[in-house]
């Protein structure tokens, strides 16, 4: 004779089903609404910061009286820009991971 293992499916009780649905909705809202809005707000904040830095840089370039001064100013601006973009990438990835791991726990 053949012996097959039977797997029993547990059906949640109505109260359990409601909790499962609520958890699903909360998770969906976090990942589909809250996280994108948070990341968009952070991105807009960062973009405003960078646009202000560019405007300040252009104003400072206009005040340069030599090519050497302009090159030094621009090199500093580019270095600061790279540091800012690296920090922003860390901020965005940290925020996304924080939400994902908080929901997984």
C-alpha cells in the first residue's frame, strides 16, 4: 500500500481573518503610500538644498576675478556635491530599509 502524508490547512477564524486582512492593508499602506511619500519628501528637500547650492555657486563664480579662483571654487563645489549625493543615497536607503525591517519584525 501507498502511504501519503496529508497536510492540513489551517483556516483562520473570522477574527483571525480580520487581523490578517488588517495586517495586509497596513503593510500595503506602508509600502505603497507612506514610504513613497516619505522618500518623495526627502528627495524634494534634497533637491531644494542642491538647487540652492548651485545658485550660491553660480553667484560665487560670477565674483571670481581669475581663472585659478574659479577652478578652485568649482573643484570645491564638485567635491561637496559628491559628498552630498553620497549622504543622500545613504539617507534614502536607510529610510527604506528601516520601514522594510520594521514591517518584517
